[in-house]
C-alpha cells in the first residue's frame, strides 16, 4: 500500500506545513479518553523540559474511538502554573491527531506514526501507550536521549510491574526471545519504545508485514525481534512503575496469546539463521536509576485458572497427541490429575512444550490457529503454578522465579534446534 493511502490528505497537509522535526512522539489509541489527556500532557511537558531547543511533534494515531479520544488529545493543554521547572520551548510542541487505516490494531497505528516521522526527517521516534497512568515527563527524556546522544537504534522499557501483570511476557515472550537472540530485553512487548531514523526506515521497508496478523497484537515483538536479529544497537531504560489498565491473566486473553505467540513463531522462521547458533544470553545495557516503587495489585483467580487448565487439557488430549511426543502427553495427563494444593508445572516441561509448539508451527503439523488455541489451557496451567509458587514472595522473589524459567529455556535450546531440523514427522 502506498504511503498516500495511509496518510490522509489533511495529515499530509499538516506534515508539509510543519516541514521537519527532530523528535516525534506517537500515541496509538482506541477509546482512551479517560487516560490519554494525562499522557499527552506528560509527553508535552517532557519535550518542553528536556528538548526545548529541538523541533518536536506529538502524534495521536487513533483507531476509530467513539469516546472522544482525539478531541481529548486536541484539548490537552499544559498549565505552566502547575508544571514546575518547565522551560518555554524555542519551538512549539505540535500535535497531530489522525485516524489510522488498514487492519484494526496497533500495527496500523505504528505505521502511520513511522511514516509521519520519516516524512518529517525526525532523528528519533518514540511511542507510548495511551492507557498509561504512571507516565511522567522524564519518560520522554529516557526514551529519546539514548538515540540522540548514544547512537542506540532501539530503546526498550524496563519497568517494575506487579508479579501477576504481564504473564504472557513472563512465561513465553521474554524467556523465548532471550533464549533465541541472546539479549535480555525484559519487556519486549512493553508498549513504550524509542527508535532511530535508521530503524524506522528499516521497519517501513517491510511492506509485506504491515498487512499481516503481526499488525495486530504482534507489532511490539516484531519491532523488538527485528532490532535484535538484525543487530541494531539495543538498550533498555528504567521507567519506574507501569500502571495501566492491567488484564486478569485468567481472563479472556486467548486471542492475544494466539496473535503474540503466532508472531513469535513466524519471526523464528524469518530469522532462523540469526538464532540457531546463539547460546546463552547477555543483558542489554540499562539506563536510568532502578528504584523500588509502589504497585497496584493485580487480581488473580488460581482456582478458576486451574479448573480451566484441567478441563481444556483433558479435552484436547487428541490434539496434543497429534504433535507432542508421548512422554510429554503423559506429563500433561498427570498434571491434569493433580489437585490444586499439589499442582506444580515444572519449568523444564513448560520450556520443552513451547519449543514443541514452535516446531509444530514451523512444520505445519496441524492448522496453525488451532495449534495456538490449544496452548491456552496449558498457559493457564503454567500461570496457576507460578501464582501458587510465588504467593508468599515479594516482587524480587517472583523475578528470581522468572529468571529460573529463562535459564531452563536457554539450557534446553539445543533440543529446539534438533527438533526444528528434523524432517517432518521425525
């Protein structure tokens, strides 16, 4: 699809009028009127405070909100009397609000933001979520400065999050990405990022991706994976707490699980040569000062998740038998019979299962969507086990448990490579 098909004539005219910008900050949104005004004010204040001598633009790329989100963006005004230490910018902070086109989802929003950044010849493009309640003006500085001053291409966020927030990241996305590409990026689908002009150009050049499922829930992991696999310079920045509209891990996350894990597995095929020889992992550089923060509790229902695991696992045994080795099916049968008070889903079994799913996806052993949907009850079982193991632990103790899981992913990666290279049916 041509750029002119993505950017409306009004937006093209606004971009042409602005001419050029040094920094572009994008805010994808969909029905976020309750929180986006605060986000826009924080971003505007951060640009004014830290980059008053540069030309800056804030872009809201909205996905058809019906609650007045774009209007809230346009109405967001900074009150200088309520913002201490604020310097008047030499260049005004411009705001553009635009509906994004294409597939409904975050990817279309990102594409719009990136195209505007490229047209404005921006040196750096940052993106933040519209549902944030913990964003501060300093987040802008942290996301932008490593690109401007330290020549990083990709700046990923590092947050303090409640131990039961981000369970898809904690059990699958982070440990798998770390084991595959050898860099420890703790929040690979965190939602806040900084990108260099070089990386923006590279992402825009992948025109075939923008029309795929990755343009829905998978766009964050696609960007992170591209940066890691193609050897762009990657770092992390500590942003404190991430307080947003957190989701119950036992709620209906099946569609998100399918999209995110499907994107991960598809990227494994694209970057097969990049990850096969990687062993172990090293930390990505971390900027900012890590400190302890108060976190909002995330409600979980381990009894409900355990029941869903048992029911789904037993019902799907024929599916599991079609692509899992007999010893793994036996493990799942035993797990499904465990009462909750003794229920534990071992890390090595979980990592092996994820690798088997990746191999089955690659070899198209069965319909890919059906394959990924069958992962949902197993995921609920793993989260149940994590909750039971960490109920008495603080955030640091829970993080130690995640670190143990990551090490298992890394230690048995040779199993993944061997299974991946076996001929179909092997």
